[in-house]
């Protein structure tokens, strides 16, 4: 079982971030966090790294359902989506598969929420 759904794009990195953010918004997700891995690694370790951005996405109604169903599930929130530029210049967008990431939690109610989120994140990736 894969732990992510991904799509390679033939657009510039910055445009991929814009399109991903817009697609997430279309499906009810907001961006809670943005982590620029390239800048962080340069600042903290003085190493060069490719363009790599982590977007912490949250769909508030579904997050509320998950938190109500399982009190410690906040450890696995928000849903991470990454935009990265590979060494060959190819840009890829990937979203976590919440079913795969939450499979260790035995909670049927949470499983239903994870299925909904999985479907929405798959739609996001497909629409970009």
C-alpha cells in the first residue's frame, strides 16, 4: 500500500504551489503551515537542497470529526501535501494517504473520516 498519491507536472515550481493551494481550497482545505525545506536546510545546516515545500492542509469539518472520534489523532494532523522539484527539473505534487497513515489506529469511525479525506485529496491531485 502506498502512503501517498502523486502527480508529476510540467509547470514551474511556484505555479505548482499556487495550483495546489487553489485545488485544496476548492475541496474545503486551508493551509495551516508552509515549510520551505530548501530555505530551512540552508539556514539551519548551510546545505543546498532542491525546491521542496510542505503544505499542512486542513479541512476543518473533517478534522473536527477525526478529533471527536479519536482524541490523539491530532498527532497525525494536518494532512501534509508536498510540492518538490526533482534534480531533472520535474515538479511533483504529493498528498499523504490518510488511510495508510492511520492504519495502526483501530477505530471504525476514524476510518470513515480517513476515507472521505483520501477521496478529497485524490481529487485535489487529479485536478492539478
